[in-house]
C-alpha cells in the first residue's frame, strides 16, 4: 500500500512543478514589481534601476524562476507590495484562521450529512426522505454567497445571535477564556453555512448506498438470524457505507478552499480567502502569487489524501 | 388452455410495436414529475419575458443614469416598482437587464464549452492511444488548478476587458469537465461491436464519431448541458458578486447582490439584493429539477414513468 502512496506522491511533483511554472509566468504578466511600492517623488529612477538589477529582476526568466522556486521552498515568498512585510508572515496569521474554519466545517458536514443520509435511505419515500432530498437539491443549487448573505441577514441582523464580521471581538484579551469563546462564537456561523452547502454529495451517496444495501443478502441473513433492524443498520449497513465517504474528505477540503473565498468575504472573516480578494483589489502581486501556489498545492494534497484513503479503505484499489 | 397461452404470448391489443423514442421517454418522465414540468414552464416563461422586456421595454442607458434625487427610493415611490439603489437607479430595470446578461453569458459559455468539450471528448475517447494520453494529461492538470482563483487573476490582468473576454476566459477553464465526461462515455461506446462493424465496412472515422457515437450519447450530452448551464449561471453571478465579473457599469445579478455587502443595505434596504438573490436561487433550482428529470429519463433504472 505504501507503494501506491509513494507513486501518487511522485506523480504530484511534476504537477506541482508545472503549476508553479504556470503561476510564475502569470505573475510576470502582472504589472509592477517589488520596487513600485518604494517609489516616492524624491527617488532617483536610476537608483530604482540599480535596485532592480541587484534584485535580479532583469535576469532571464529561467534564472528568476529558479531563484523564486528555491526561495519559495525555504518559505521565503518575498515581500508584500502593500504591507512591506514578508508574505509568509501575512499568510501565516490568516492560514490558521482558515484552518480552524475548515476543520470545524468538515466536522459539521459529516455530523449533518451522515445521519441525514442514512435516515433518508432507511425511510425511503417517507416525508422525512422527501424533505431531506429536497434539502439536498436546494443546497446544491443555491450559490454560496446567496446563502451566506441570507444567514448574515437572518442571524446577524434580524435575530442578532451571531456576530456579523471579524474573527474575534475587538475587546477580547488574547489568552483568556473569553477570547477563546469569542473566537468560537465568530467561527460558528460561517462554518454552519459552509457545512449546510457541502452535504449534498454525501447525503446522496449514503442514501443510495443504504437503499441498495437493503436488498443485499447479508442484510437478509442478519434479519433472519433475528438481529433487530436497528442494529442491522448501525452495525452493518452503516459501516459498509462509511468507508468510501472517508475518501470524500479530500474533495471536501478542495471545495472548502474555493468556498472559503466567498464565505470569508461575506462574513468578513480574516482568512486566506478574504486575503486573496483583498490582495487582488490592492494589486498585491507577491501575496497573490503565493496564495495561488498555496491553494494549488493544497488542492493537489486534497486529491492525494482522497486517493490514499481510498486505497487504504478499499483493498481492490491498491497496488496492482 | 392452449388458447390462453397463445393469447398470453401474442396479446391482441399490442399498440407499442417499437420501443419508445427518446422524446417520448422524456415526455413520460416529465409527466410523472410535476416539479420538473412546473420548473420547465416557469423557466420558459421567465426567459421569454426577460428577453422581451429587456430588449423592448427597458433602455440600459436610462436605467444606469445616476439620479441623486431618487437615492434608496423604496418600492412604490416615484414610480420605481422595486425601488432604487444607492445611485438612484431603478432596481427592476437592473434586474431585467442583469438577468438577461447573466443568461446570455451563461448560454455562451455553455455552448462554447460544449463544443470544445464534446469534440475533444469524442476524439480522445474514440482514438485512444497517444491522443488520449496527451489530452488526459492536460485534463488532469487542469483539474488540479485552483480554477476560480486563476480566473480572478486573469480577469485582473487582461487589458481589454469586456463581456466576450470574460466568456472566453471562463470557457478556457471549464471545457475540461465536459470533455472528461464525454470521453469516458465515448471510450465505452467505441469498444462496442457496432463501431467495429462500421470500421470493417470502411466508414470514415469522422462519420463514425459524429453520426454513430454522438447520437448514442446524446442523452448524456443533454443532461450535461443543462446542469452545466445552471453551474455557469452560478459561477458568473458569483464572480460578479466578488467584483470580477462584468465591467462595473453593466448591470448584472451578481453586482446587485454585491450591494448587500454594505451592512446598511443588507439590513434595511432589502429591495436591492433580495429580488436578485431570489431570482438566482429560483432559476438554478428550476434548471436543476429539469436536469434531474432529464437525467432520470436517460437512465432506465431510475425512471419514474
């Protein structure tokens, strides 16, 4: 099994390489360079040229690419044009926020989707099933930002139980329990919004799995042995359907990255998605490049994770 | 007894002498699913009324003129049926024109991605071998890209930006989904006997692809087109919402919803963003219902009728 993992990992390397090359070429098309932010009315253009030469901006592109990659691998993505601090620092603080949001969202997705999917499959064609299916259709069709806006409106303004923006209350002191509580309070609504939208695939899949499993021989055998139907569902059907769902984690993570752009923007949550939007607006190209590279890498990682879990879970997919 | 068995084998009132044609199957499927019929009728009336009214009744320049005296007019005031936004512009007019723009762009993207995706999918699925490997590498690579982000970056870099560059940029990235789907179906179809028979008869490859394989996967194509259309509406409005869609002076559903990012608008000036959000939601739901009905009519195991 480790051979599959290793092989997938090795395949990922050229993909990353091409991705970084593409991003680098894209970045070169963007107007501006690190020194445009330093130009004031008093600067001497010749001096700026000198700085550019020293920083290697006039070198041929492959040398620049090589420098960029080697720096990036060491964690140095250059300086932000707007904030004048290292890019890694800016991304670092936001990344943790996005990480917590993602963690909670994935947890909620499974918490909501698994019971709903199993219930829908078990009581097929009942009112419960029909309403769950209706819910999954609506959550599939509704665009992320519309639902997010509706929630901010409903739960932030009309019935003010959730805060409307930010990660943490301004008055909270870091390190105290109040700070932690305030953070959780701010994270809940975005996570719930995301979770409600991401459940579709799992619910549909679990539901059809349970429906199929009801006609299987092993279920009939278990019933004929006298096992109560509830136990059949929880011990047998549930476990068999659960394994492939774990492989969905990779796709959920990928979907999270894209969704985070919308959700964090609407909720004013200071994560990587919101950073991306604000850096695009302020034309902060070094941050943009680093973020796109990071997101691409995480997407690849998500796919790799899915494949690994699939191969652990399903022996048929393992190394042939 | 013998007569009974004879009757059982050869029923007299056998009207259906041939299996139902594609359209009949689709019809029957829709009849069983009231939601799908309702959605279809709703969509058709909506599209027709939006296209007619936006071209005949509403003048874009009139709507987009900033009128300071009517800022934030409520619905019903000063003749604005749906009120006015922060620049005094009629919301209903923007809604109609914006909906028309969104639909036009989504249709354009769907058509372009369909043409490219189907062509590439069919060719790679049919020929296999080196061509298949080559395109699969490309498709796999595209799947790993953070598409939305790269689109946003492209949108900011491209110099001469208008609706058509937007459509082209989106089509550039979204043809891979269609191509992948069509390719897998074309692969299985190409291994069938009737294709081998055609090849033995000497039919040219192009004729085989477009006159034999494509009609057989037409049900898949129709379902894919419908769902892709819904997806494209969502993407276009999402990008406009973020500010990276249509140019700022063109009304669009996404820009209307984007006004809700302002807390004042969100909490008290609901008429600006609620109609647009509702419209997006309802249209996407309707298209999804129709698409599901179409998908069920394509797969005999899932049919209701």
